[in-house]
C-alpha cells in the first residue's frame, strides 16, 4: 500500500480514504452515519418479567491486568450502563476467581503463560451463551451469543499479541447481527497507522472476503499510549456486519484503571428490546412482627369453617389465612441496588489522572509524564487503601454472637460455592433456547427422567401381586390413629428456618410462629387429609429450580440438577407420618442390616469402616478382595410407583398410611421456574417426590430387597442408593467368579424393578498386597465392567493396597484450598478475630480432614502427617503466629485438639455405638478377635487398643441403643411447661454473678411467689464428670419445713445423668406425698436436661417425662432454668447435696450410648487440658481483643515474634543485640528494661508492673502492651 503522510499525530499517521493511492485489494467498508430514529419503549408484564426497549451498549478495553482494576471497571460499567464488556489482557489463570456483580462472566485464560487472556462480561439480565473459543499460539478468541426479545447477536472478543500472526481464516462470520472487538495489534492506515504491516493486510483481506465493516474512523482519537515511545496509536478495533455497523456509534473514552489502553464504547442506536426480570419480593423476617402475626393468624383461623368444605378448599382457605396475616405483619422487599465502593474523593483523583493523561498524550514532555505518573500513583494508593479498609471493616464486623448467616454466606462466596446470577441459555437439538422455551425443555427432560419403561407382562404381574395384598387390610394404631397435637408440635420444632417456600408461599419461619388457634386448625386439616386418605392438590405441585452442577457445561440441559420446592405445610404432615413409618420399619426389623441411609445411629463412616475391616481381614488371611461399586442413575426419579406400593404393602404398611402414601405418590406435577419464567405443568409419572420428607423412607423400602439378591458369600454395604459388594478368596479368579454372580443378580434386580445401573460409573477393583496388578474380566449385562485402581466410594478414595495415600493427598489439597478462606478473612493486623477464624476452621476445614477417619486411621503416620500440617497451618492463621511457634502452644491457646486425639476418640465412640447395635455387621466385626499374621493395623486392632486403655469408663455389656423411642402416636401429651430463659440474661460470661442472681431471683419472685409455689431446686454432679455421680434436691413447700434428698447415681456417671436423676427424684417425691402441692416449679441450672424434655429422647429421659406428666395430673408443673453458681441459695444447697451424694456408696448402673459418648469426649478433653497445664481459654482476655492486638500479644507471650533475639535464632537477623546495646532484644528486655523506652514505659504502665501483668493480665493490661509496642514502632 502506498500512502502519503498526513495528519501526523504523535508520530502515528492517520489517513483519510482519499489519500490511499494503491491498495492490495479493496479498502475496508466504513460505517455509515449512525441512525437517529428510535421507537417508543413499551412495558409488557409477563410472568414476573418486563420487556424494555433501549440502546444496547458494548465496551471493549485492554486492561493490562484486570484484577487490580476491578473497582474502576465496576464503577465504569455502572456509570455508562454497559450491557456487554469485552476485556483483553486479563492476566487471569485458573487459580484466580474473578466475578463482577450484576454480570455473567465468560473467560478464556491464556494456556501456559502469565499474561494474555480475554473476559466477556454480560449483564445478568441478558441471556447469553458461549459459542466459540480458540486459544492457540497466535491469539485468544471468545465468541458469545446474546439473546434479546427480537434477535440474537454474536459478539467476539479478541486479543492478538504484537509478535504473533493473526489467523482469522477459520472464523466464519454470520451475515448479520455479528461483531468482533478487541486488541488486534495490527497496522493499517485505515485505522490510523502510518504503515501497513502483514497483520493489517491479512485483516483487511479477511474483512473484504466476509463483507464486514470497520467501525473505527481514521479521525477517531487513538486508544493506546506507548510509554516507551511516547506515541499514540489505535490497536483496538471493532468490526461488524452491515446491520450492526449502520446503527453503531463508537466513542473512545477517558483512561480507565491506569491502563495504557482507553476503553471504547459502542452504542447500538436502535431500540433493542431486552428482558428484565421483576424480582419477586421476599419476606424480611428480621423485621417481622411475630407477635402480631400470631395474633392476626389466630383471628383469621377463628373465622375459618373447616367442617363442611372439601379437602382442597380447606387447604386453600388455610393458606390464604396465613398469607393474609403475613402480608400485614412481615415486611417485604429487597435490598437496594449495590453501589461500588467509589466516593467523591476517589472520583476527583480519577479525574485528575484523566486530565494528566490527556495532557501527556498531547505533549509528552518529561514534566507532564512525571505529573501523570504521580497522579496515577496517588489514585492507585488511595483506591487500594480504601479497598483494604472496606474489607477490613467487613471482616472485623463478623460476629458469632449475632446472626452467623453473614459469616457462612461470606465463607461460601470465598470458597466459590455460590453461583453467579445469570440468565440461562440452553442448547438443544442444535438450537439455543431461553426463557419459557428453555424452562419447557428442562421440564420435559425431568418428566422423561421420571419415566420407567417395563415389559407389559412384568407390570401386569406386579399389579396382580398388589391386588392380592389389598385383600387383607388389618390396620394397627400406627397406621390409623388420629394425628395428635404433640406430634404436630414436635414436627414444628424440627423445622429449619431460612428455607425456600413452596408454590403456596408459606415458609417454615411462618409455621414456627403459629399460635394455638392456627395449630388446631392445621391439625384439623391434617386429620381430614389422614382420614380421607387424600393429599391436597396444592401439596402435590412442585416448583423445580434448576441448579447448574459445578464444572458442567452451562448450555447443556443435562448439566442442571433439579431442586424441588414443595409446600411446607405438606412437608410438615409428611414429617409426622414419616416418624410413624420409620418407627414401624425399625421396630419390625424390616430394613436391611447393611442399609445406613436416612437411619438413626447409622452413617456413611460405618460402611467405609466395615469395608476397610473386611479388606484388612482378607489381607491377614493371604486373601485378595474383588469389589464392585455400583452407581444407580437417577435412582430416586426412576422408582416404579406401582411396584413401590407393592413393597410398601409387603412391609406391613396398611390402613390410612397406605392410602395416604398412595395419594401422595399419584397425580404429582411440577413446573420449572427459570429466570422468572414458569414452564408448562408436567406430570411426574414415576419416582418418589424430590424434596419430600417421607420420600427417602419410601426409597429405602423400594431398594430394601436388593440385598436379598446378593449371593451368600458376597458382602455388601448400602447407603440409600450407594451400593458396594465384595468377596475375598485366596485366588482372584475365585473371588471374581463370586462377584460376577453378584453383579449378574443385581443387574437382574434393577431390570425387574425399573432402575438403571450406570455402566460407566460402576467400577470394579482388586484389593491385594501383591505388587503385580491383576485384571478381572467382569460383565455388567453385555458390557465390560471398568476396572480402576482408585475407586471413590461414599466420598473416600480407596486404593488397591489400602494405603490410603491417594485419599489423604486429596483431602490435604482440599484442606489447603479451604484454608485460603481464612487467610482472606484476616491478616496479622486486620480482619476477623481468632474466634471467628476458629469457627471457620472447625466448620469448613476440619470436617474435611476428619471425614471417615475411622476407616483410614490405619494409614502410615507419614501419610497422616499431611493432615497435621494442614491443621498447623490453620492454627497459625487463627492466631497470627509465626511459622516457628510451638504447635502445642498454638493448640492450647486456640483450644483445638490434635487430630490424632480426635480420631482415637471418634473410633472409640464408633466402637461403643456398634457394641449396642446388634443388627449392624460391624457389631460382630468389632466383637471378633483380631488377626495378627501381618504387622498391619485394622480398625478392629486400633479399637481394641483404645478399649483396653479406657476400660475404666466403658461397660463390657451395655444397654442396647436400638431401643426405640415411644410410639409417636401414643397418648403422651406433655402436660408440664419448660422455660429455658430468663429475661435480661444473655450469657454468664457477659454478666456478673450479682447481676445474674438479681435477675433470676426477680423472675422467681414474680412468676413463682414462694407463698403459692413449691420450689424444687435440683442439681447433679459427677467426679471429673465421669464417675461417682450424685444428685441433690432441695424442696421448699409453702408452710412446711424444707426437704432435702440425695441420690448416688452410679460408679460411672455423667453430669447430665446426675441432673436427670435429680429431677426424677424430686418428681417422684412430690408424687408420693399424701397431699401434692397445687403448684410446683423445678429450678435447674442444667439447660441440656430441660432441652431434651421437649423432644424424643433415651429411656432415662422418657421415664422422667412420664413422672412429670403423672405429677402434672395433680398440680401445675413448670421447669425453669436458672443460672448456675451465682449465689442463688436454693441452687447452692442442691449443689452441696449433690456433692454429698457423690461421696456415698455408688451402685453399679448401666450407661446409655449418649452417656458413654459424653464420658469418652470428656476423657480426651480432660487429657488435653492437663497437657496444657489447666489453661482455660474461655477466661483468657486475649480472646476479647482486636485482631491486631491478639496477634501481637500471642507472639509476645511465646517469644516467637519479630524481635531480634528470635530473628537471630532462626537465622534472619545478623545480631540479637537490642538497639540500646545493653542486652539481647528479647520480649522481657523490651517490655521491662530497655532504656530506649523508659519514658514511654512510665507513661503507659504504673511503676512495678510485672511481665506477667503485661502479657497475662486483664484485657486493659494487654491493650496497654499493644499500645506500647505500637508507640515504640516495634512489630511483634
């Protein structure tokens, strides 16, 4: 191309079209003048959404690293109402989390390099889908298609490095609605360069071949400033099809974020119709007036007539009454729009940078360049400081005393567990779908998942069997007796708040605040449903929310997991009936012994321990184990309902229960709710209702007989639908032969009952100590069963030699990733305090390190040490400690036990549990003798060792813990009242003993005057909380002398048991009186003993409840909690009596599993405290300091701090000598004797203050020490 220099601007020529004399091919087409007309906007309400018209705005910008410019970009997007943002040179990688509030992000990071990368942000009210990505050596190219109400537009985001060729031949642009923007790094006079390079020539040819139009004009301002050459140019281009170019207006904006590239805004000046979701108002429960709600709802329920109406009308009228009361007493509304942390001062500094940038580009002298750099540095400094301050304030405001929801929401966000809010775009049958069409696609897919196709002969046979079981229908009381108020109240107590409501809009939060009238009306509705054997239609409708599975393709319908929202009222009734159904199944031993899913006292760790024990036993016998781990595809959704009803009948479920379950299963429908759109209602043909409370129990019945299909010499474990089978033999072929028979039978069972085995995820493994890998050829149907070396079962990665190394390596990596959350919450001088960080560690990190430890604790110490390193790192983060700090000291102050101690206690607790569970296979495994041919440990070896060491607190033949709770429907209404609080008392640590005593006595005198009420003070205690228990009772009956009672509670006894015995003793004594006092209040300081009285509990507590109910027939009975050890006379007398009883001769009593578990935990906690010299962390004032103060004081206490003496010891400092020259710079020297700080020391501390006071005194003393180090400019 031959050009003449013209309009030279800062060393770069800008050419007009008329100046081009020779062109190798045709010139790129120019954009015509922008369109000016526009149509009037319109609002169309539809399904919670509105259609709005307006200009569509896009920006593209080379950020030169976007992470440190996020705040600038967020403000820019908000100010200019950007719909789509294309960012180049993001410098992001897979370890970087980058989200933008209000936008959906599409990323293409550079592979194998620290720079490059592109990011496209699309406003989350606009449906968008990725359609193209290319990440070769020459460029990064990302294509996104966005969908408006009337068209789909495709936008490409490109970054091409300066030194790489530009290859666009493989990109085939569409004929319309298509645009590409980015940093092309190509030269041509057509967009302002003086010369034409190879990349520019290739780009022009490509544009000509595809009939594309360049949106840049030669006279547009440059977009890039070169610091090296102090010149400007325009590497940032936008190219579009004719229809886009005809309505596009391009504008180069001011600098952004200090990047050398300026952002470019392209506005499509046509009224583009976009869809905006109208957010459904949510209930603001924090501001709810619950007393008014209860009163208004009771008024509404008094007006209800639920006698003559049909069931559906009753349900609708009750629902309307609840919502009517809620609308008047519970505010609704959402939080205001989020505002980025941008203030006027920051805006002024930003404007100053922009002004300096413009001046520098116009005249790049040294003075103006320096002025620009200073302005930019000042802006960056203030911006980063503001970001730090904002984050520090946010983390410091976290509190466990208030609502912990804020903490865990933040934790989820930092762990990347919260999905971006966005519009869903699906790709089905080669087409993109959004809105209602996409919702319908998902609904049909979920409906298809619930479809089971079986041979006609099979369905006929099952139907005939079912009819035979219906001939004899003898219903017992479990299946037919009316639902009781105590059952309803127990179910309400079990509800969890902050759960999404179902289609009717009633939430658990509302139900938990029902008054008496509302409860009676609801119980009447439930009993109508129960008697008629019908479920209201509204309770059988579900709203299905599709949730994208982590790491899955967001365009694929199969990537979305359905979450069903059902009526909370219906689920409440399910909860009542589920308790009855479980009682029936457990009392009749109907469920398979190896099934642990959704059953009390059973969990996944039991199954893993059983499998590990069997494998270790086989190794001891020179045997090899062949195992198969099955994966059932969509098992809950594919339950054949007619067959389920047959199995329900065969399980002894009859009468009203059977009829109600039948109605519950049939005529169920669902609507998918997607981005505010509702799909058509689809009928769910098969499956147990997802989200139902009773559904898991019904599934257990359905899959229960799968274990009967397994051959006798093949072992199995079953947790809901997670099934594993294994067999051991001296030769692999023998074990494989047995397993093949088992696989064949299980496959036949699934064929007979409509379930489906996943042929890819179902795998086989050979467990052997042999160094040679052995292959087995197993078949699943006609397919070969895959064989793997490291299968994953119930979340644990096994390996063929059972070394557990792969699993421990995996959880070490997971633990370290989660520790990053804690490091984001605080530093050594800012952020959340140690208590918050400890909560995060124990709640989010430690469970990962401990899951299933009973099975893998036989791993080598070197492998388990990996987890210790994770905990040690967590301890240093919690306390802000230096790396050299002794681990024992960190464990002591943080009050976090060593992992090995916790694993040993956990194994012993598991052993004690299975000692009492005769039906579980581990019962016999743990009773058997250990096998000792090899020097290998098994769970049984370790358990036996722990039982020998702790024999003094264990019983060889304890009570069985499989004893069932009383029948849920039995007449056992609680006639006594339990009050577990006193107005004004918020916690013993926060109030003095005098204040606690005053408030408690005031409440006692007001509610229970001694002239009318009998006061029964009860207390219990045990020596070391494990033995020689005693209970004491001090009773004051009006007009009679006080009564004192003492009862020894047993050689082995917990404090809890002694407290329960005290209450029981007092109740039995009052019952035995010839003349029972009319009003009795039990005053107990044991909150846990009062709490268990409101829920089903173990045998000892049930006997106490029976005595209290018997007493309540003669008197008004109240149990009132009072604070302990604050000087209340009656409580102190009862405490003394309990101690006296503990010194009496003790009987031999049995221990429940709960008591044994308490004793075991106490044993380990006591040992931990003894190793720590009796240190009491709850009384240490260090935990009441700020983060900076906590870190400094802890480091000073340990001596592992930033003073020279320690730095010299670890090889960081050359000398340990203090600057005063008198001695080494130790903590004692600095705080007590250093002459450099004598004046400061005298100002802060009184004369004679000791080192003990300065480091271990009150919180004020510790703050003074921190003030001293700060003023002395010392950094501990």
